[in-house]
C-alpha cells in the first residue's frame, strides 16, 4: 500500500518525538546564570556537571557548539576550562567531574569559563542561590574574574584576589572588565571573532561549584546538618577593636588553621596554625560582623562570630 507523503511525514514525526525528548540527559547539577549590561541587554548561559559527561561538546546533554561571531554589543558564551577544548563555546555546558576522594556523596573538579563581550559596563550576573545554599555538595560555589589561585585548599585569601562572589551567600555580582587587573591576577581571555570587528580577546569569568569543605574560598555560608561542630572555645574580647584571643574552655588542645569570613561568605583572613592563646590581629578589617572557623583535632570544626568595632 502506498502511503501519501503528508501522512508519512506525520507518522515519522510522531515516532521521532519520543527519541528527541529522551535524547537530552538530566545532569547531576545544573544552574542558569543571567547576565545584563549597563543599558539592559540580557543573555543567559547554563552550567552543570555530571560524572558521565565529558569536557567536549555533548549533544546528549543539550550542548550545541556556537561557531558564529560574538554579537558586537553584548553576548555571553561558556566553555570548558580544559585547554584542549577551550576554543569550543556554547550556551549550555555540562562538564565532566569525578567523585570526591573517600566520599561518594559529592562530585568535585568541574570548572566553566564564561566569556563576556560587552561595550556597556558594568555587567551584572545573577543566579538562584537556593540551588546551592542547602546542599553541602554545591555550597562552596564561587565565581571569580581570574585564574591566579590554583593551589589545593585550605587556602589563604591572598590566593583569591578581591573580586569574587560566594554564590550560596549572595545572588548577584558585578564585573567591569575595563578595570586593570592587580599584579597578582591572571585574567581569563579567549581570542574569538566579534561581528564586524574581527578577532578580539574576549574576557572571561571562572565558575567552580564544589562542596563547601573542598577547594573554595567560600567555606562559611550558612549552617548545615552535616557540619560537625564542637563547643568549648570562646573569643575574647568581643566586640573586638584590634585583637582577639581564642579561649579554651574545655581543654580540647591546640587548634588550627583558622579562617575569618565576612557576612557575604568571603574569606578575609587566614592563619595556618593557631594556638588557643595566640593573638589574632583584625585591626585591618572594617566594622561589622565576622564569622570564624577553626579546624580541630579528629576532623572536628569550631565556629564562632565576633563584631569588629
């Protein structure tokens, strides 16, 4: 029997729809980042990762390589941090990852680079922090305008120069790529064509979504049920004007390292080894409330807070 062409097309379409719907996999983690320039132009990219993804462009994860030039006014694209695939850009990046050593509940190691071409600065970027806030596997997420820090944590704030945002603590940030970087910073760039302007260096932002206890400058954000806190230490004096000490009220032994975070989750001070009677100088900090995290023996953690006046 000969089937009319129109009917054949309908049948083919019906049978092809399920395959299309099933083709895109659901990653372990994904989030959208929304960008807006100074005059209201907007663009969006999606970042995610999964243990079954790769650092290449994978259609089954919904990735489509973009080969067209950047828009001459404003456009945002995302690519892998893997230099072998760095020249491949997309609007949706599902990156490869791996299980955290000795902890099968979280994944670690995925990095995305978001490239932004704009002529109207500053650029605002916002996200849904609730995707990160209540999950220890994502709570250490941060976005930063350089690649200077490449050491394993715990880290010093000197390794993360000033302009970064702890994404589980705040839901937006501003970047201005017209500013000159500090001598310690190594900015991220890619050479790509811009419509009507030829090949140009496009600046980028580095995005990492890691557990709060892994490599991240954003350890403190909020309370979680999984954090093993201990009592028996106090900060004095409090409020603090210049210096404070840690007072051991329980005989728990030597503590360290110590980290101090501001109200938006950014690390502002770090000591690699701290005795309970060591004086901590905070005279250089601005007035406000700060959070202290101290690593104890047997993988325990003490947390406190002080007011700088």
